[in-house]
């Protein structure tokens, strides 16, 4: 996935400028007509989080560059998704630019035709900086951003790989090597679990819906595929059963009690308290783990890729993008803003703060940018290695929420003694008609 | 109004717009706008395959036929019934007990009463967050308390079998004071003579409670039960903030499922169908309780006569 970047020279120029981060207000790339839409006013709907923060913190630079006024608001993820959908469905959204989460909304937004086609803009040198080319985005990013006709409906902003966080101190105490496979991970988890001392080998999301993002790492590495050629969902097959057995084993035998109610937050609490030795979750949690005011294990955290399963090694990948509402009257100006949000400068800041990982290879492969990352080198390495084994972590269908709820409930049920095959079958039978209904309409 | 013998006047009366109409119309408009219209619209939506982002089509009662075949809905009905029953009965018992206790005269009674009704005044979401921490199996105070008396740690809201009782515990803690207030009102209305004569007859405290107090406060308990029932069946905030219907879907009530269908899956048509059925269930429950109350009332007057 991380092939060599295409146009070395322009990228080098770009990286030099990024090295001098923040010193110069001038754009680092061959210039589109930034000022053409000066005076336009844009409204932006953002999901709360490091991307939104990074956007709002530096938005003045965009206004200086273009003369475009930007009003933006950050809303917590769940509510932001609801607001976006309801407003877009009304046909008159209050925003021009919207932050979307690909793994949840891609198919829904495409089918409804809510996003403006950006392909034309990207080819227009008056609108697009020369370093912004499709091939600079990673394959997963392009897969997310393009519809089935190959049109770019959004710009990939930040990718989220699953990685394995581990507590080096606990591993060293028991003399255990970092697991490279699922079998080794289970063996390590067993050795590290000591309920009497209140320490456990593994922690991860057990909460319905949230748990699906963890579970799919197991599913993919057991050789699972979400959909067959006909578009039927395949989460009751042997791969899914094996994956669920592993999930059940790890979360019932080697995880803290109550894990069936854990989302990332509770998992992180257990991990930062030094009560759990391994945690499999999104790559974006490193900053709090390395923050002395939030974590007791600063400097003791190891970062590595998801261990290999019997049928492969993949890191379940999720991501978000930024796009222009089809109903917006200021599409060109809005596109300039999207372009700025995913620009090298903004992407480098995001990466260096650990707030997200840009989809653009030219940012990730830039040594200068990497050197500026404040987090441990191992973290950067795990990001780069994960990019090579990344695979979409959820099926690209409309009823993603139903999928996560139904299969997630089945998977959670195995934590209180449910049989994996039976629970998956049950979830499958509930989900299939929903999927069929959604594709029919 | 006295009848006018004049026939022309009464004829005119027959067709003239009554003079009170201008005063009624604003109220009618408001009722039509905020009660009748939303209801008709909900019913109309429930007859459509209506998903946000997709064209809508009329499907008649298909959404309603989907309900009994949807295991999640059927389960959620059971969860609602169990949750409601428990969170009506427990506060009733504790509330009545607390009321008889606080009806006695003892020092600092007013102050202690005030303390006791504090839970009722707090925001459910804030309460839910505090209880979530208390329920935590490793760090929560509840398991610590259990360990003090030598009991094994519980999983509370993290196990499908104990999640509803645990949530009911929160609900009971919060709403017992309301029952207490209502019953206290009832108690203060009881005259003291029956107790005096009972004492002369040699009745003990339990007999006085069972045969004098309880029958006299029953109407108040009924009102309290009704309010509690309507509240409990619609309970959303506590469940949503603590478990979001989990683990799995073990604490998913109709209300939570309805929220998911309408605002997470954006299936407005099906969600409306659930809302209509849910409304009918609530009306039926309320009707049953009203009927029981009326019968009880009739019995009392009959008995007195």
C-alpha cells in the first residue's frame, strides 16, 4: 500500500516547507487560485475529536490564505452523524462542508447522493494544488472516498488502524516476548493474568456495537470476508465462528470482569492503570497513554501491529473524510477548504500530535514529518507497518449501525456463555433481511 | 340559561355561531397542532417504508407485521414489562414503608425528610454516571461493600441476568421519595380516632397498619403507582446512560429500541410503527389501572354504606 510516492521533486519541496511548520503562512505547493472565492462564507459540521481540534485551531491560516470566512462547530460523533443525516435528508443542510466517518456512512451518503462530486475539481489546476493527486492517498482511503463509478465524493482525511498496545513492564517481568501470532497472544495473555492481583492479560471492547471494530481484526485474520460476490453477508461462516471463539476466550478468561460493558474508554482505563497487559484498539489513543496526568504507564507502553491469524495478518482499518454537501451553493470554496484540511501541513500537524494518521503517503513517508512526531518511535513504526496490512474493518453497506448492533450483540452474548455458532447464526438471520431491504430500495 | 318561548329567537339561536367559539379556537388550534397532528403524522409515517436518504413508499401495515417477527422487538417488550413491574412494586413498598416511618414524630424529622427526597431532585443522567462508577466490577464501591460482608463480587450491569435488577435499583433509589411524598400526604389525612379505638381493642402495630392505615391510604398508593408506572415504562435516560441497552441487548426496552431504529438506523417508518404500538401499550396499562382503581373505590363506598 505504501508504494514510493510519485513525484519526488514536488513532494520534497512540500516536505521542506512542512519542516518549517507554522513559520511561513505561504502555501507550500504550486498555487491554485486561492483568492478567487474571497469573501465567501462557509459552514462546517465537524465530529468532536483531534481532527476537529486541529481544524479549528489553524483555520485562521485558511482564511488568511483565501479570504474565505469559515464557521465551524464540533459535535460529539454520534450526534454529529445524526445531525448530518437529518439535515442532508432535508435537502437544505445548514453546512457546506461535512466531516464523515467512512466506515459508518460511506454507502449511505453515496446512495442518497448527498455529497458533491469532487473529481472534476481535482483535475482543475485553478482549484487544486499540484501535490494533491489521487495516487497520494492510500488504497484504503481511495476505496473509502470513491463511489462505484470511480468518482471522488470526499477527500480522505484521517485513517484509524487497529494496533496492539502492550505493557512492556508486565511483559518483561514475566519474560514474555511480544506476540506475533494469535496463538502467542493467547499464551501471553494466559501467563499475564492473575485475578488475585487484579491484573489481566488482555483488554478490549466488549460493549455491543463498539466490539465489532475489535472483533473484525480476528475475523479478517481468520480469513473472513464480509460480503460474497452477490452481496450476501458472511458473518456466520466458519471464519466468523473461529474468530468469535478467540474473542470469547480472550475476553472471558484473560480480561477484567465486566468487560462486556467496556468500550474503548473503560478498556483504556484498565490499560493505563496497569491492570491489563495488552490492549487491541485504534491507533489514535497513544497521546493519553503517554500523558502523565492521565496514565500510570507513561514510557512503558509498547506499540506493535495486530498479531497474525492462521489465514493472514490484517489491521482492521476505519477512517474519516471531509466532503462537500451536494446542496451547497459554494462548492468550489468548500472544496478549497477540504483541500486545506487534508493538506500536508495540516496532516503533518495531526500526525505529530498523535491525533490521527493522514491517508496521504507523502506525509507519512516524509522523514522530516516523522521526526517531528512527539510520540515514541515505536508508535510511528506501528502506524507505518499497519498501513501495509490495512483492510477495511466493516462491510461497506448502508445498515452498518444495524450490523454492528446485531452481530455485536451476538458476540457480546458469547461473553456470558453463549455459543459462538448459535449466536452468530441468530444475528445473521436478523441482519440478512435488513440488508436485503436496504439494497433493494 | 332560561328557555325563551319566542320561536324566532330560538331559530336564530340554532344557526348562529355560538359566541364562545372565538375563545375556544386558540385552544383547539394548539391541541390540533401539537397533539393531533403529530399523532396522525406518526400513524401516516408508520404506513410507509421510510428510510432517511431513500425514497418513501406506501406499504400499508407491513411495518406492523414486521414487529412480531422481530426478535429484538419481542425481547424488548419483555424487558419493558419486567423493568416496569419491578420499578413500580419496589418503590411502592419502600416508599410506603418510608412514609409510615417519617409520619412518626421524632427529632429532625423535617430535615431528614428533606435529605430523603434529595435523589428525586437530581438529574437522571448525573445519577446514572455516579451509579455507573459504583457498579464498576473492579473499582466500584458496591463490590467493595459486598466484600466487607464476605460476599463474592457481582457483575451488576455487566451481566445479562443482573442488569435489569441493577437498573431497577437505581430507579428505586431515585423514585422511592416520590411515592413517600404522595403516601405521606395520604397519611396526614387519616383521622386519629380509629387508631385510638384500635389501641383500646388491643391491636398491635402491624394490625393497625394492615387494617387501618393500608386501606385508608390505598387510593393514594394507586395514584402513586399510576404515576410511577407511566414513568417507568417510558424510562430512557437511566438505561441509556448506564448500559445503552447492553450487555448485548439484555436491557433494551421498547423505548431504547425505538430510539435506535429511528435515530441510529434512520428507519422512520418502522420506528413510527413501534411508537404507535408502544403508545397503545401505555394507554392499555393506564386503562387497566384506572379500572382497578374505580372498582376499588366502588368497593370502599359500598363497604361504608
